[in-house]
């Protein structure tokens, strides 16, 4: 029996391999120290994305900024939990916040994260 998640992933991998763009070609020309720095940065971002709760919070921020209350409602989580996760991601530089009166609004801060989240959504989330 075929895994319904792996089947699309295998197809995407075949397409990506067939369409190796400049990024893949440039990897061969990277200095090893530069590649190490890039790998460390990527691993740091992926560690945050590996937590399902933080991943859901970041996905909720892709369309635009949200207040803590809006995020609580979307995720069905408590204010303290949402605030704690946002604080950690703020420390990591993935989200930033602004104050609107008494409301604190969060948005994605690291421009490298949006395309990753969009690709994850495309691969893993059901089509509507």
C-alpha cells in the first residue's frame, strides 16, 4: 500500500531533481566554511519548525500580522502558551511584534521563513 503523503513527496522530489535551478548548481561552488555557516543557520530554523505548535503559529502568520488573541483563537491554545512560544520565536528572530494600543501584534520577521512555510503548506496541507 502506498503512503498518500510520500507519493506526492516522491513526485515533487522527481520534479525538483529534473528542474535543478541556480541554487542547486551554486552549492557545488560554495566554500566549505560558507556552506557550514549556511547549514548551521538552516538547522536553527528547522529546529524551531520541528515543533508542531510553533509551526502552526508561524503558518498562522503567513497571511499577515495577528494579535495574540487572534492566534489563541485560531490555534485553540491558551494565552500563556501562545505568548511563550511567540517569545521564544522572537528571541530566535523569526517573529517580531508591534504595539497597537494595548494589543501586541506579531508578524514574520525572517524573510527566509515565509517560502519554507509556503512550501510546507503546499506539500503537507490538504487542498481546499
